[in-house]
C-alpha cells in the first residue's frame, strides 16, 4: 500500500529531529562548523526602514500673487502662488527673478518684476522666512553728468536690494515719476517727468537754457528729488541727489535751426570708412541721436517707412549697437541707414542732443530746418513734425538735358 502524505510528513519531521540531534553532537559540530551552517540559516524577515522626510520651511512673501525663481545646490526652482506662501526644503537659495502682482484702488492689476537678489534666502526647518520684494520699491539716483543740460540717472530697487526691472498696470507702462530740482535754499527751480530708457532706468534732464520754465544758466549747488504714484507699490526715495553745476553756455558752434549744420565725421558702428555729413547733399538728411530704447526704436521704424531721405543715426553706446544687438535693432525696426559711433560725444555736444530720440533735418544745402521742439517729445509727434518739414522743402530743381 502507498504511504499517505501524513505518514510522509511525520517521517520528514522525524528525520529533521534526528539531524538536529546529530548536528548538536561533537561529531556533527565538527562536520558543520558555524561558518558552514550559516548557508542553511533561513534569514529573518526585516521591516523596511523609510527614509526620514526632508526638513522643510515656509517662504512668506509680501504679496499674495507671486512668481519667483530660486537657485540652490540642486538647481533652479520656480515657484508661484496666490496666497503669498511656498514650502521649500531647508537650505540656502539665491533669488534669480521675481514678479509680484496686486490690485490698485481703481481695481486694475499692477505688477512689478525684478532680478537677482543680493542676500541669500535661507529656509530653516519648521520656520517661516520672510522675503520682502516691493514693500516699498526704492528710487535711487545713480549719477549726474554734464552741466547744461544736467542729465541724472534714476534706478529702482526692491526692498531687499534687488534691481527692479519693470512696473506696469495691465499691459501699459506706469505713469512717469516726477522729479524736482531744488536750489540750496530748498526752492524748486525745475520740475518735470522722468523718462524711462533701457532696463527700466530713468533719465531726468534739466536743460537750464531758459526754455520750459528753466532758468537760463543757473549755477550753484542743487539737489534732485523724485516721487512716483504706482498704485499698490509704494515708492520711496533713498536720498536726494546733490550736485554742483557751473554757469555754462552752449558751444559757440552749437546746432540751431536756420543755421548750417555742424560737420560730423564719424565711423560706422560696425566698421568701415568714416562718414561725413557734408557728403550727403543729394537728399535731405534725417540726423538722429539714438540710445536703442523703445522711443528710439519707434522713431527708427517711422524713418524706415520714409522715402527720399538719408536716415543717419548717431549713437554713443557701443554695447547696444554691435554684433547681435545691431542685427536685432535693424530686424525689429527695418532701419537701413548708417549708424555712426560718437565715442567721444563730440557730435552729441555740438547738437545738444543729450537725450533721445533727438532728430534734426538737414536740407540739401546743409541748413538745419527742423528739430523736435523738446527732447521729451513722443515718437509720433517727432515723426509728424519731421514729415511736415520734409513736405515744406522746395522740390529739387530739374536738371536740364546735357548738363
């Protein structure tokens, strides 16, 4: 008869018991030392150990609606939110870029954006780190150059020192800041708007030539002050800009409408032989002083659509008009005229064109017949005035056959 599975199981159990007794005896121990018997040991099941969660902290911003880009040892991290908070692994971060948005009293949405921060953002486990970006924005006078006019540069910074690269309301630029020039006694001698140029930097121009309510040739010690109404973003001036100016007059050969145009002999920005203004007498010349900002580009676009003229631009900022920057400017504006490099600012001084865009029209005889009335004119007004001056020029006399 066959053996049942119960009998077989009992037999195996008895065999195992006999083997264990033998293995425990001196003979068995000698045959199976501990290092060999390890191979027969059944490993115990071990409980998986989960790694401890990474320690985190909270970043609290000054505006609920935000976007920030941070850099840590592990790479870039982009964050955004609507409640002004973000949870981050503990560590040290560098602020690369930021944007905050807020609604003004009129219901419109404003936004401010900026660049790299100065100090590291440190997130500590279980703690809240506050990052104040635009409460308030700081207006800082950077420099003053020239004497007549005095050209003052204004820059804006976030609360923690990072540069502010733009403020807008909806799709529009903010209202321009207002600046005042005060004399040593604190009396306001001039007030005007700050104009934005490249990289959200402002230029404040004090002409001191008797126009626009400016005292002609005013001299002495002065200070510049600024104020801006940018909705939910409060702007404070860090300190007035104090400077001394001497009584000066325009150069004896300064350009003036109705006079012969001062000669210009300058090299093209991209290399080549120097170009003389006096050599361009076959057609009227639109002589433009550009820096590459938005208004300059608008005027350049308008000139590209005009026919029957030489369009010549004079620039002093080589970085904005060389290599790829030059190709981009021409591509965006369609401007194909000569772009001349005024490294020493001699042409700028002779044409009193310290701000941009400034446009002069030279007729075929070399006489100046137009310039925009104010260096603060809008591009559309400049182009309209230039077109009217061109249309008023006498037609070029016909050349008789055989001459």
